[in-house]
């Protein structure tokens, strides 16, 4: 979601949208890109994605999301290009919504001297900003970034702005005032998100020690909302993050990744929190490209955190970790955001079918367990702060990924979450069912 001037009139909802949606979906699939010149100075393509989800938690709920878009890329030279991407989005709550997903100018300048070979590259416009874990920041911003490649490593720095992003595509949430903007947004969706600036600086050392890749990262967020836009006076938090990550292999088929972040926040209250995790992945290429992964994740919390977004009731520093962007990164059914949450995961995947003629099929089975780091709030609703129980429940997921050819992907997935509501002291509300399930069908087409 990103972008531009708000609309002054609310788009009216129509009762029958089926034919319109099908027509748009087929229109984008039916197009076929081609270069304008033989030198391919200009190129374009598109994509269409459909996600159908059926949820059951005592009651049945159905969600349908469709995205269809088109992209253009112009190469001015070997070292300069401009890429833009626009998309149309449909769901059952908002029928008509279009946005500019990407608009970025990229430049590259090699530098060669007698003693040094390096490269400087930069990006300006709207593009994705992400840290090396994706748990703190993974979001489109409007801004710029510069990267310097040196013989011993890579330096990168950038800054972006959130206030030009439309609310339906904004996942930067820190305070109650941020939530208030999202809840009060008009049905048509053309309202910009709360304004913030986010800066990042990263140093990457490839093969630094024992053939390990090392990343050191710093991120800072500044809340720029006007006092009159806040739900309560001084409801703003400025946050900083210092992180380090290590990735590499212990043997030919065994790989690992470890990471940690320290989070400091100040504003309506002060925060001193941390996040840490790691994973081991073992590849068995001879056994139908099997993969076995063991992962663990932990983010600190605080028992005095009465509300996940800016609801600290204590008098000292809060130990509740505050991520910037939010997305589903754990289970299919139950997937809370980092902050007062710990997750253990064991997964196994195999490719029983992989050939030029029949396409590629991958099967993945995952088992996850969730705990609260403290009895404070988490991002998911319906979890009380009065219970002493920290174990939240376990989940089993199954995914079937099939790619008959390179431009078409089909994923059928399902999950069952078993919440810890077996006692009177359950952390979940009494209305929570003993089993919650989700089934999902995702189809993506690119051209």
C-alpha cells in the first residue's frame, strides 16, 4: 500500500462483483509482454495472485484476496534503471483499491583503481526496506539507500518515510494512536498511514570468521505525528535497534543462522528489550531434495504490558520488544508478532516430484509450539494478562507447493492450532475453542 493523493469521495460498494473480478483476473493473465526494442531498453510484465482462506474457530469465516498488477522497467544504461509496479487489490471488505507498489530508480557505479576495486549503488523512490531477519523491519518505504561494496565487506545506509503509504498496505504499527488511524480509516482505504521516519545502517562481512557471514545492523524510528492526531497526549515512542547475525555452514549439508537484537525505546514510556533466535537446516539432496529444519525464536515481554501496542502500566523500563512491521511469520493459524513471544519449530520438506515435464511438487510438514515470555499482552487478541499460564498452545501445518511451470505457482496449505485452554487459568478467553483450523489455496501467475 503505498501512496499518493487521497480520494475525496468514498467509492460505493456494488452487490455483484464476481464477473468484474474474474474479468480483471483473466485480463492480466491474458497479456503477454514483449520488448520495445531489440536491445531491451524497455520491458514490462505483470502478475496475478489469488488467496482463498477458510477459517474455523467455532464459527466459519471465509476470506478472499486478489491482487493483479503490472510492472515496467526502463534501462537507461548498464548502470541505471527505473522500475515501477502498480497493482489492483480486492477483498471481501474492499472491492476497488489500486496502489503504487514500487517506483524505484537504481544506479550503480563501479570504482576501479590500482589498489582498490569497489562498487557504489543507490536506490531512490519506493521500495522494500528490510533487516537481515525480517522480524524488525520488512516493509515498503519512500526514501533512499546507498550501498558500497568493498573487498572486505559491504556498507549500506538508507532512510524512508511511512506517511505516503495508504492504510490498507501499511503494517508499521507501534502505538495505540497508530492502531487508531487504521481502525478509523475510511472504507475506500485512501488515507495515509501515520508518518514516521525509519533509518538503517548495516555492515556485512562475508566469510569473516570460520567462513561465517556476519551482519551488524542499526535501525532507528522517529514518530512524526502531530500532537492533535494522537489518541492521548504524548502517545508516541521513538525506538532504536542494534542487531547482529551470523550465518554459515558446519558441514557440506548442514547450515545454521543465529541472530539477536537489542531494542531501546523512549517516549510515553521507556523500553529496554531484546530478541534472539536461530535455526539449523540439514539438506538431503539425494533423498528427493529433503530438508530438515529446527528453529527457535524468543522475544522479551513484560508482565506490566497491559496492551501490546503502547500499553505499559509499570513505572520502570518495559522489557516488551517492539517490532516495526507486522506480518504472519510463524504458523498458518496462530502467528503472533514478535514481542512477548517464544516459538519452537520443527519442519521437514521433500520434493517427491521434480521433473521438466511434470513440474515441481514440494511437501512440507511443520510442528510449532508457542509460549509467552511473560504474562503480559501479545499481539493476538483474546489472550488475557491475568493468567499465570505462559504456554499458549501448539500447531501442526501442512503445505503442498506445486509449480507446473516457472510462471505458475499453486500452494495448498492447512493448519490446526490447539490452544492451551484446558484449565480455569487458561491464558485464552473462555470462548476460545479447543481446536482452530485454517485451509488456504494460493495461486500466483507471473509473465
